[in-house]
C-alpha cells in the first residue's frame, strides 16, 4: 500500500490522458478548450508537487521520530475507515456550527452564512 502513496506518475498520467481527451473532443483548438487543457495540466503539476511535499514530510517524520511505513499505513487505514468502509476516501465532515449564532453552516465558506463571524478552522476542510 505504501508504495502507491508516493507515485505521482499515476496522477500525472491521468492528467495527461485527460488532456489528450480534451484535444480529441475540442474541435478547432477553441480558446475554451485551450483553457481547459491549461487547467488540467496545471492540476497535474499541482498533484505532482503535493506528492513530492508529502513524501518529503513523511521522510522527515520517519527520520526524526523513528516511525515506519506500517505506522503510516495504519493511520491511513484508520482515517479511511472513519466513514465505515475502506474505500480510499475520507469521511464527509460534519457541517460546522457557528460559535457565535449556533447555526449549522454549509462548510463551504470560512465565515458563518448567517452572522458573518469566522467559523472554527478545520485544517483539512474543503471550501
């Protein structure tokens, strides 16, 4: 399992394949098609950089703290199983509750959609 975590080539290959599909589906090289192609290539580069940073961080953690690949695999599996199934995806996070007005929010913005106050910061929340 650990070997597949740091292989950015799969993600980059997927981005390249998506770019090729865009090339086939976009006739005449329209500016919209070129914009999509640029975005896909940019996302592929971002994924590759994230893999590299993740691998560097894991290497440091192993060296400094004496952790093993098995430790990482165990915590990944634990996080994966929070949803109740082992599927390679994180569990959906609960929608945040505003500490000011106590109303539940969508979780798609950093501020309460009712009173505008900042919501509690979740380090891995998606906006």
